[in-house]
C-alpha cells in the first residue's frame, strides 16, 4: 500500500490542504450569514450556488484540462478559489457571496477532475481500488478537520476568510513543485439522464434525492444548530459528527449492500432514517448533546451512502463500456439535486421554523421509500452474486471518472523506447536492417519486442509475416504476444499473417489464430474464416481444432462477463455466426461441426442446433460452393423480402434430413444430456413429424421432460419443408 501511494504523496497532500480550506469555508459562510441576520431562504439560495458551480465545472473541466494541462489548471483554480474566498471578506452582500460561492464550486469541480485524471496515470488494474479508497479518505478526512478550524478565530471577523484563502493558496505548492508531469486526457462519451433513467429508474431517482437530502442537510445544519445555541467548539463537534457519520457508515452499508438485495437494504435504511429524522428535533431538548449528534451522524451517513448505492444500482443495469458515461450522468443528476436541496430546505425552515429541516427531510425520505417499494413490485431483484460491488464514494464532486475499479481498464499507451524509435527510423529506408535490429532487441529486451513489432507495422515496406517470423524465431516464447500486438496495431494486414501461419506454423495455428482473434474481436469471425478456408481442403481436422479452441475461448470469456454484458454480447448469435461461416466452408462435415461447437459452448447449443437444422432444410442437395455463398450471408432468424426459390423436396430429401436429425439427437443425448431436452425442442419445432422418435430417444437417455412431451403431442405434423416455398409457390409441391 505504501509503495502504491508514495509516488502520489505530493498530489494527495495538495488535495488534503485544499479540502481543508473548502471544509472551513463551507461551515464559515452559513455561520457568518446567520450572524449577519440574513433571511434563512437567502442563506439557502447562496449555499445552493455552490452546486451550480460544481455542475458547470463538471461540464467544462476536461476541456480546460486539455487546453491548459493538469498542473496549470490546478494552479489556476486554486488561485481563483482563494480569490473568491478572500472576496467574501471584503464586503457582506448576499449577491456577491452567491457569485463567489458559485466560483468556489466551479474551482472545486475542476481541481477534483485534475486530481482524478492524475491519479489514473499511476493506477493499474490491481491498484485502482486502493488509490480510490486513499483519495476518499484524504477528502473526507480534510473536510472533517476543516470543521474544527472555525475555532481559530471568531466567525464575526475576517480572519477565518483569510485562513481559508491561505489554505487554498498553500495547496498549490506540493503539486506545482512536483516533477511529475500530468497525463494525457482521454475523451469520455456522455450519457443523458433520460437514457440512464430508462435503464435504471431507481438509480437515477435515488441519486437525485441523495443530492437534495445530503446538500440540504449539511448546508442548513449550522443554521439549525445555531437556533439551539450550539456554537464554537460544540458546533465543530456537531458538524464533525455529520462528516464522520458520512464516512464511517459506508463500511457497514457496503457490507450489507454486497450481501443482500440492494433495494431491500435501501428500504431498511430509509425506514431507520425517517425515524431518526422525526426524533432529531426532540433530542435537542435533552441535557446531553450526544443523542442529537448520534442522530445527525446516522442521518447524514445514510444520505452519504445513498450516492454510492445509486451508482451500484445503475451499474447493475449498464454495460461495463458505458459505466463512465453513466457515472457522468449520475454526477449531473446529483448536482441538480444539490442545487435544489439547500434552497428548498431553507424555505421550509423559514415558513415552519428551524425544526422543519428534519420534517422536510422526512417527507422526501418517505417519497423515496414509496418509489423503492414501487420498483420492488415491478422489477425482480437481481441475484446477489450478479450485483455490482459497492465502492465507497464521497460527495459527488469527489467521484472518480477514471479509477473506479468497476470500470473497464485500458492499459495506457507507453511511449516508444529510444531503441524502438531508432529501429522505426531505420525501417523507413532499410527494412531488412530494421528487422535485424528488431531481432537483436527481442533477444536482449523481450519486454520491448511487442511494442517494437507494433510500431514497425506502420512502415509500409515492412512485411508483417517476415517481421513475425524473424522475431519469433529469435524469441519463440513471444509467439502469442507478438501476434496479438501485430493484430491490434494493424488489423487490416492480419490476413497476410494468418495465411503465413497456416503454411509455416501449423502446429501452433489454432492457439495463435485464436489469440489474434481475441486481440481484434471486431474482426474475429473474418480471421477464423480466413484460416479455415486455407486449411479446410488439406487438413479439415485442423479446422475443427481451431473451431473448438475458439469456441472454448468464447465460452470462458462469456463466463467471466457481467450478466448485463453477457446478455448484450449474445453468445448464442456469435456461435451461430461461427457455425454458419465454417459450415459454408465444409458443408459435408456440418454435423460434426455442430457437435463440436455445441459441446464447447453449451449456452449456445440450441442456437447451433437451429443453425444446423436451417442448413439441412434450406439446401439439402446444394453444392458446397452454393451452400457457402448462401449460409455465409445469412444469420439465423433473418427473413428475406423475396425468399429463394427451390425445387420440390423429394422423399429422399425428407429421409436424409430425418436421419441426420435423429443421429444428431442421439449424439446430443449421449454427450450433452443436460442440453438434450432444449435441443430436442428446437428440432421438434422444425420437424414435428420426428417428435415421437425424439421422445423415444430422450426417454432412453432419461432426459425427457413431461412438459416437453405434452407440448410435442399437441404439435401438428406438416411437411418438413412447409416453411420454405417452392419454385411454383405451392408449398405442398404437388404442382
């Protein structure tokens, strides 16, 4: 842990100092406005402007980072934040303070965006979670300490504004003096709040309510405390309890959220919080401050936990590739709620008294509770093991768009080493010499070989197969690694390498071709097809080996996927596409191919069986070339505007199809008994007249389901080819 965080010390130190300044001014402003006897609704309006600035900062921060760079932007917003705090000490005016408060929110959002991007440069897939946790501890710890800095001087004078401004200026020093340069900034695709709401209504609604509740509570709590004479160090303890509760409750709530239905956990938390909100005003009349402080810590803690819970609830429903975009939408949703929260709560306090703060909170909690109950009734719970893990996030402004461990991890592109740059320059004029240099580099520094090989693909004179052969002859252990690097760097040239592998490295063909297909998944079917076409005539067994290896890879890949990603990836369609492509190459071995793919990908066995039936019925006597051209261009389930004409089916055709399907179910019953019933259902749908024979086979294998048997008995028994029109348009074929 220390080794991971040590390079980030200066960055985290700057973050801690800045958050202390913001923590101090966040408490100082409402206290000072109370001293100045401003109206409660005016105080709420001024405090709401902070969230307006946060929203604007979130929209423009990345653009500013690209324009100015991380260090320059952080320095600029730290200085601007210090100026805005010091400006509040010059003149007591609600309009000025509201404008400065908005500027503080803008600076906060930009500073956190710069810090977040910077942390992502150091984070790896293994360390992202630890770095995110450390960042959240630093931010929450600084806010906690900031609540006690108000005791350094009287809030009635200008000293505390000066101290807060000094802290914000001081935050510049560690990060500006660091020798580490800022990382590059990747483009982030956005997702609208409406789009997210359609995917996860509860995630968006709970995030919005969290913004209202959390911001309304923290911003107006000093006004409530002041009305009961809680001042000075007691006020620091009071507010410190709120911040402490917001951090500590993350751990038990996260534990429960990962082990039970998240909606049930949220339901229970809201019940507890409603009770605590109703009790809070009553507890202020007790002699001891401890009960009210405990109540405030509990309420604020639950509000703080609602934000990461809403993120996890949304992530349960979105693709992993869309998580960053969804997070951006949730931050905007939270910010909108934060704009409403302080002002709405201040209005209720002005009209009904300061105790109405907790009444306002209780009403909103009840509304959210009703929505949770509604969602629990209309949508089934996701299995606990399929839920996304709860990850601690503080205030929305501190949410990471880069290092959340649930996001897809993209290895940052390392710059070319000096040796690699030299080889690429030489390759422009002398490719042969460059290849020899690449061999030497692969022998001496194998870890740099893949990067160099990828860089050389950009040189037109360098032949990909020759480059691969030269490097892997010198370093055979790098065969897969180099093939993946070449494919990822130059997918348009990969056919040359695949053809070369078929003839020169047949013993490793399946393993290497599958690795190449994995490196460029969008071209995987074409890569497998190219290799299959080359080996089909001379070595069909090699084709089967390659198909089985690739299908096993797909099966393992889908097993590791999140449920949402697995559903979107449509493993069944990919398996059917693979079958169609390869069956078009070796139609005479279509049955063996169907067996192979169904056994390797049990989750797609029924779709492969359907594809096999489709091939048998549609082109029973077609030449291999004809089958290849038609099957390759059609997916299962495709409906043509004008179906292809065909000759009338003969009794021999029907007998051949019936025999093939009977043999197929025999094989399935023996090798895949757990899949036999589902596959039989597909065959019965296509060929109802075979139902009795299929039932007999399944009964012999003890795999028959009574429901299937009853459904089979009810099916009509039309001609096998009834769904496929003949040349004269007569389905019966009688002419």
